[in-house]
């Protein structure tokens, strides 16, 4: 797990969850460059340990849809159970697969197709953090859809 502090009066913390160390490194760099504090975890178990603590304050969780230990959608459900008001943004290089469509998009959750640029990532997170959380009680979602094909 890694953390960093940004030089801003209102720091925002992003928890990034991905089983690929190179993705964690690149995404962490992009977010640090965008002014965010970043915590990285390589799997669902580590992410749930971080989310289960009172500190740090986490403003958004960015997680991969497909991970070996627990699918991203199931991890999101566990995270919502612990912190119902947290925002979650999924990322995947396979945005047209059935898993992504059924588990993410059809539930109204946000998806950021991979690969993405630093500007696209920071913009997507800025946009999510700037709007109030809208979650369906039945679906446990954080509102809105984003259907895109893989680039």
C-alpha cells in the first residue's frame, strides 16, 4: 500500500484497487499529478482493510472490474456495505464484455474504459466528485451510466 500527500487546501483521497502492479503505478502517478492523495491496494482483501478503518478519509474508490480474488462489482458491494456514501468508479479494458455490461453498466455504475490518458482519468474523477451521490437503495449504485466501447 502506498500513500502521498498533495499540496492543496482540500485534499481528496482516491483508493485505487488493481491486481496489476504496473496499472497501480501508472494510475497512481496520474492521480498524484492531478493533485490527489492516492492509496493503492493490489487486491480486494487489502482494499476492504483500508475501507474498514476510520482513517483515512476516502473520497472515491477506483477499481478494476476483473480481478482474480473478487470481481470488482462484488468488491463494490462490500465497500458500499461499509461506507454507503462512498463513490466508486470502475475501470476496465474490456468494456463490452457481458460481465461489465451486467455487473456495472446495467446497475447504473460508472465505467472508465482503459486505456485512458491522465487528463481523461482526472476529469472523470473530478466530475464524479463534483456531483452529489445518487444511489438507488435497491441497486446500491452511485447513479448515472457510462457506456463506451474499448479504445
